[in-house]
C-alpha cells in the first residue's frame, strides 16, 4: 500500500469509529480491551491521534508521553475525537515526503510509518467500537490487514519488550489465503521472536494459522476467536500466543 492509501483508510476508519462510538453506550464494555468502557476507547484513540499529529506536524525527533485526555462529559467525547482525527489526516496530507521525526517500528520512512500505524490503530479500535455496540464487524481491506500482520510480527513482537516467549523453540506458519505472498514464518524462543515473510513453508512448522488476511489480523490481535481461522499442528501454541498477548 502507498502512503495515500493509508491516509485514505485512516480517513474512512476514523469516521466509522466516530459514528459507531456515537451510537454506543459510553459505559458499554469493550470486549477486545476488557479493562475499558467505550468512553475509555474514545479517549485513548483520540489521544493517540493527537500524539501522532504532534510528531507529523512538528517533526519531533524524541518520544514524548501520550497526552492525557481532558475531563470531558460523555457527550463531548466523540466531537473531540472527530476534531483530533481531522487534524491528524490534515497533518499527514500536508507532510513532506522527506519528513524527519521520531517513529518506533520499521517502515520505508517516518511518514509511511505514521500513516500506516494510524490507519491500523484506528481500524482495530473501530472493530472494538463495533464489538462494544454489538454490531457486525465492517470489512477490513485485505491489503491493509496483510500490512497489519507484517507490522505485528516483524515490528511489535520483534521488539525486546514483546511478551511472546517459549521455553522450547517453536515455529509458527501464518498464511493469508486471499493476499498473494502474505505468508510468514515465525520463530519462537526464549528471546524476541523472529519473523520473515516467505512463501515457502518451513520443513515442519509446529503450528499453522490459515485464513483471510482480515481474520488472521484480528485473531492475532485477540479481536476474534481462534476458530475464525484454520489452525493445525500444536494448537496449544495458538492458545499460548493468546494468553501472552492478551490486552
């Protein structure tokens, strides 16, 4: 996906999130984030949007803490979120291609990172909002979901802070059935996992996940149950992943 694709996705997903959150009870629990209510979800996403806007608009080169949400009434939260989302989209659209600023995962450029990360962040939390409302989950773009799987496996969980560890080395195979070449071999051990995108299956993976890119992405982020994808081999590894990555 191109930067413009991520920004377009962010625009759509942010509006859908706001529309969904507007319909939901602010006190409704969020299944994907058990400690949160809808009001917490809205505060979090809008704080993230404002945090990202600061780096993109101001070119900050050092990490700063996520800003705290102001003490707003429930009816003020979604309008506040919409305003922050609009400013983020505008900042990304206006940013130069050679933007220099802080980022925290591998990407072709800082601008590509922030456009991708915010599109994915907003999409996952849109799913959270729909789940809290009890609504059907709106479709995810398969190419976006594949980008999200790659970011999760080769970015988030490749960092030293990732909780995914196994006492005995093991290999997972993750393969999307609807996106060409969207397959990863994931090597687990007592250190940070190592994942590479590869079409060729390893000799004997201990566990294999197969499904659409959207279902795989949401299963790996614990937003859908394991039975939404086909898991073969040592299913215990899939359950272990879920336990270790529980939000």
